[in-house]
C-alpha cells in the first residue's frame, strides 16, 4: 500500500476508485457532523455530535469492460495476419491475450476520465483500490497532475464488497497515516 501522508484539508473533494480490471466505480467520500441521541448510565437523554463517513457512487463514473463476444482481434477476429514477401496469410497466429487487451482498454478509459476530471478540478485527492497489475497500468496512463493527487493505493479488490467494508478499510488506513479527514 502506498500512502502520501500529506494533510488533507477539510473542504477537499476526495474520490475513491475501486476496480478489478473488468469493472470500476468511483465514489465520492463525504464526512459530516451528525447529532445522535444518547443515554448515560442513569438513563438521562442527551445528544452528541459525531462524524459520519459516507461513500456515494458517482453515476457518471461507473465503468464496465467491453464484452468479449463484441471484441474483435485483428482484421479477421482470429489474430492471423499478412506478413512476409508472400501475399498469403501467415498460418501461425500471433499470441493475443484478449482478456488483457480488454482490461487495458478499461484502464485507458478510466485514466482518460480521471485526467479530464482533474483538469476541470472535479476532485482534489484520489484513493485507488486495485490489484498491483491494474495499479501499474493506471500509473502509465494517468497524467502527472492526477498522480500527484493520489493519497493512497490499496492493493485489494473491493468491487464485490459493500461500501461499508471499503469505508472501514479506508478509515484504518488513514487513521494510521494520521490524516484527520478520515479519523472517526
């Protein structure tokens, strides 16, 4: 896990990207104060201010990889090619990993959206949760300005988990890094 221990300002906009290479979702992290009714040991009611942490999915930032059935490889869908002095098709087919190609296309699409969003100052800080391979591919395609906004990289796939599991992990990660925004 990579952590940038820079302090995050209270008013900053924090996005959280969760991806597994086949799909992705970007969330907006919110924190707000909430008044919660409490009771003491003598059953006297009182109210206490508590911080509430929330992740809200951004509907325009949901990504799905293209279906493998729709994905065309090369000019004939099989990966064969024309080569050499001979005008015929080469009988040897190039090794093509369609799954890897689809993941790379998704990573490029995500990076393009993030690069554009950063240009328009849609977010101030970014947290990325993905496998090491996807993190590496994202680093290649993200602009320097977006890379500078990354405050944490989490080597875990949260795409099938609830936002509560992701929130709990984020709070532990940032509390350990002494970043006040995420502390409870």
